[in-house]
C-alpha cells in the first residue's frame, strides 16, 4: 500500500526512550546541584541519540518504503523483548552478584547474542567497558555499588 508510512520497532523503542528519559530528567531536576549533572548529561545524550535514530529510520522509510515490515514484525518484537529481559536480569544480577560478575556475564552473553564469537575481542572490550563503569560510578561518583558479590557470614 503506497503512501502509508510504516513505523518500525526501532522508532517505537526510540520514542519510549525519549519519554522515559524526559520523565527521569524531570525527576533529576530535584537533585542537589552537583549530584544531578552526570544523570542529566546521560539522559540528554539518550534523548539526542534516540531522536537521531528515530529521524534516520523515518527518513529511510520515506525514501525507500520497506515491503517486508510485516514479515519481520514478530522477529523484531522478539528481539526487543529478549534485550529488555537481559537488561532486567542484569539489574537483578548486579544486586545479587555484584558489578564485576554481573557485568562479565551480561557482557559475554550480549556479545554472543550480537554475533561476536571471538573471545579475545569480548575480553578486551569487556575490560574497557568495566574500566569505564568502575571509574565513572565507583571512583568518580562514589556510587555505593557492590563490586563483588556479598558473602553471607
């Protein structure tokens, strides 16, 4: 059917991220002066990137309408649901296993899910990602995150 703009799952995910980030941006405006800078900066980055991705997808659909959108709809929803489930499990894993182990498991599973089979690449990129997380949240911002699992004594 010509003339109908089909909005893909990526645009809906971007719109959801924009709305959620806007809501969290409103909440973070009540933070103390120094504490709210980093969360607001990240939220503005998420909003900006989501706008760029959504606009790119919409302009691509206008330029070259996809005819296979209905065929891939179920697969796209499955991908979005599985990634969402992995993120939720990562959050629970951080609480139970600590930042290091949960990030190692999540990062390895997600890299394999995306098709990366080279263990050296996974270990190298994990090291960089974990170093960024540790320096950003634990060292600089002093966020009280358990880096290692809590061991009941």
